[in-house]
């Protein structure tokens, strides 16, 4: 039975290692990251990849509008290539007047790399990389369905800051500063379209509103679309860890109230394409730590109040192999002399669960913790709580580890007590092996009798590892997916808990604590098993050299508490056995 216990422990250890390797080398490719553009802001023309009407000959990658095939609107506004600069407290954003697309987003509160002065670039459009957010009006009279190409909007000015924001109140009565960036397009027959980007101080979501003022003699008809277009370039947010590459999901995602979270690899944008309708849905492009998403909003006609509309969610490939995922609103009519408004919300920034949850149902699940998400979410809540107390994620990990060990203390104590008894009776087992070694059946009978007499469970040693394995794996995904821990420092040389220890000190300490912990366990009687157990600390030390420092820190603290717990239990069991031996008369 002892041999089987050893085999079970070894098997559990290797299962942990195997699962972690699978998680690390996730199946999303490991191509070299393409170089990022310089700070100069340029806009590559991607208008030809937008949705369009069925009769269009220019922009075949636009969503198909609900319109008669023989009609289209002309775009007559003059062409301007100057981008509109918008800077808030959270990001610097650029809008192209042609089409009113968001062509570049720099996140001011997130560095490109650790200790870098450059902001992290979410969206960009140049000859090297395409990742943009597009929106507009298509359909019978929609200007984005024009045979002449997309509309070029008139501008009030080309640069906006929070100094241009106006004070307002939220529905809850809170004071807000909202920055509005209006773009105007007028048709020859008297229709005015005002496309307004509304930015709120301290918030990442941008509300994109289309207002149609129909001063013509005819009913205006169209649809709103919003889409995200991205090439197949690598994730700029991923990082390399020695021989490993941290690979988290890179691709599309979508959700509805009924199907809250669905992932879609770029390779499957056509074969397994999205094509569904829902109210309260969303589409997104997901990468490591960050996400860009469109959330359909409300439609307000002159004769009614604004109501949420049912949007069609779609994915497709463009003719030049761009990945496109987006939504299209239902067709709406604006009678002559009336006004209509339709909007959607665009989010491009860090995957902050609380904000994403409020934006759309299921959008917070883009923080993908895998199949251990219930445990991972609990761990993250605990980390957030302790971080709120101490203000440092490293100390928060330590406090969380202590809390987890305290919760598991009763169960682990029973296991460690059984292992301590195994350690105490080890000499007697060695004597039995020498006495009955040739008679394996007799040896097994005597050993089982000894276990029963001493109330020892040889498999109890597996329990602590089995309890820790899901917690360890879940914490791995918390460290990998929680943007709050990106570039988070602890102290001294550990300045990024999500990256490996640059000096490999923590893995060496982990190996030392693992060796001390093993010395407190009963040693295997089989010589081969004993050799394997001696090299396990070395194997795991090498293995953890490339793991996030925060994860290794957790393991060290866990081992230290285990050493303390086992030491106390071993002394207690030894004293109990000594007292029993003293009370037992010698024959």
C-alpha cells in the first residue's frame, strides 16, 4: 500500500506539471511579434474593408444592408486626411474623418513594456499593422453605402482634450465630465447626419451616436453597423518567459444574454462564423490583458423613446484576409421633417471585470480563467480584498496563501498526522520487510495489520497535493489573465509578479523549501522511489524557473506553512508514541 501511495503522489505531481505546460503552450501560435510602428500617427486606408450595400462595387467587405438592390447614396463631402486627436485621462485616440473610424488608441495608464515610457497601443492602422474600430450608416440612404466611397465628415476642430468637456449628471446623480466630438455630413437633398463620439472622464467606454436630421422631402432609410477589423499579427501584449511563450487567447469573441461568452479563432471566422441576432449582445477582439468590443445600444425615433434594438452579430474574412467581427442594426425609417438617433458603445482597454460586467452580459468573461474559473474568481476576489488592505499585490498573494492554508488546515492536518504516523512506524516496517521480505503475502498482511493498529492511511499523503493542485492551476490563470497584476511589483528585485524572477532566486528558494518539506515526510522503502523523490525538488526548481514570480511566491509561502504544520504534527505524534511506549509494559 505504501508503494501505491508513492506512485499516486508522483502521478499527481506530474499531472500538475503536464497541465501547466499545456496551459503555458496554448494552441494559438508562437510566431515572432511584428515590430510596432513609431510614434508618428498615420492612418492606412482600410475603407475598402467596410460593410456595404448589395449594389456597391467598392467596399465589398461591409455587412449586407437591408435595401433594394438598385439604390445607393452618393458621398459628396470633400476629402480630408487629417486625423482628429482626442486625449482623455485614460487614452489618446485618433479618429479618421473619412468614415469616422477609430484608427489608433494609446492607453496612457498602461506601459508598452515594463519600465517603458511608451504607452500601450491597442488600435493602429498603418502599413505594418491593421486593427481598427469602424462604424457608420449603411442601407438604402446610408452614406457608407455610397458608390463613391465612404463619407468624409466636416469637423469643428482636429484636437480635443478634457478641457473641452462639459459637466453633466449621470442617472444616479453623479457629476460627470463628458467630452463630445461631433462630425457632420450633409447630403445634397437636405439630410444632415451628425456622428458624435462621447467620452466620459475616468471611463473607457465611448458612446458613438448617429443622429439623422431629415430635411428632405423623402423618407430616409438605413442601418447602423459597428465592426472591429484586425489582421493576423501577433498579440503585442504577450510576453516571453525564457524557453516558454505565454500564450493566452487571441481572436474574436461574442455573446448574447442566452450564450454569454463564445470564442472564435481567426482561422474559424468563416468556417464557424458568427451569424445570430440578439438584444443585449456584443462582439469583441480579445488578446492578453486587453479587449476591444462593440455593444449595440438604443434607437430613438422622433415619435418615441429610445429602446434597445436587436442587432445581427456576424464574423467574416475580408478579401485581403482581414478578420472582421461586428453588428448591424435593424433597418429604421426617418420620415421627412423628423429626427432619429441610434447609438452603440465601443470599449478598447484593459480587461477590468467590474467595468466589463456593467457594459454587457458575459463581456467580463473575456477574462478567461478556463475550466477552473469558479476557484479562480474566488482567488481574485481574495487578492483584490487583500490588495485593498496592503496596497501591494505581492503581499496580497502572501496573505491569500495564508488564508487558503487556514481554510484547508483541518483536512491537511489529518493527512499530515497520518504521514507522521507513517514516519514513526517506519523502523517497524523496515524490520517487517527484513523478516518477511521473502514472503510478500505475509509481509502485506502484517503491514495492513500495522496500519490498522496505528490508524494509518497510506494514501493520506496524496490529499494535500490533490487539494492544492486546482488552487495552484487556478492561481496561474489569475496571474496570467488579470490585468491588475500586469507589471505589478512586489519588492526588491521582483518588479513584475506576472513575469519570471530575473535572478531565479524565488525558484531556488522554492526548491529548498520543497526539499525540507520532503525530509519531514516518511521516506520510501523502495530504493528507486527514494532516488526519484530526492531529485523531485531539482526537477520542480528547473521547471519553475520560467513561471511567473507571483506563482512561485505562492508556492514558497505554501511550502513554508506546510513545513511549520508538519513539524508541529510530527512532534505531537512522536510524543504520543513515546508516551504510549512508556505506558506499554515490556515483555
